[in-house]
């Protein structure tokens, strides 16, 4: 659960599912529950999440940083053409998730999991259709 923050209103808990897949070893997926059946997925660098646990990280649509007043909380900001959202999450839960991803693919070894030939084939076939 992340807390959605908005000015002058109490935080709203939002169910978030964090996922990691070796088919894209550099990335993590955060799926946010929207309504009863909907999900919105954000894909961003695993390194960005790791860096954001200890210092401000991110220059684009995803920014992550420790909360200034509480080191046990991480602030995650998401921006898109359709809006901007700010969440707070437990730093320990995010660190535990990252540790589980490191058990699967050790940081620095992501390239060993990437099939360059398959990625090029996908790019070429997408460009031709």
C-alpha cells in the first residue's frame, strides 16, 4: 500500500503491486489499483528505485526520494500528460522488494539476461508492420 497525497486532504491508501521480470532486468513495474478493476502500470529503472531510497533520484516522469522528515518513508512522484501524483511508501518494504530482485538478478549482471538478438528482432518486426 502506498499513500496518495493531495493538498489539504488526508492521505488515501492505494494498492500497489510491485513486479520484477528477468525479461526486462533493468526495470521494475509498479501497478496502481484504480477503482474496482482497473490498474495503471508505471515502468521505471530498478536503479532509480534503489537510488531513491537513499537520495533524491530521477529527472523525468518518475522521481523518488526519502521523505525529509521521516527516513522510514520514501516519496514517489509520477508525472504524465494526464496528471501528477505524489505517493508515500514504506522505505523498508521497497528495500525488501529490491533485495528480492537482487536475489534473482545481481546488480551489474542485468546484461547477462538480455537477449540482444531477440530485442533487435522485435524492433525490426515492429518497424515493418
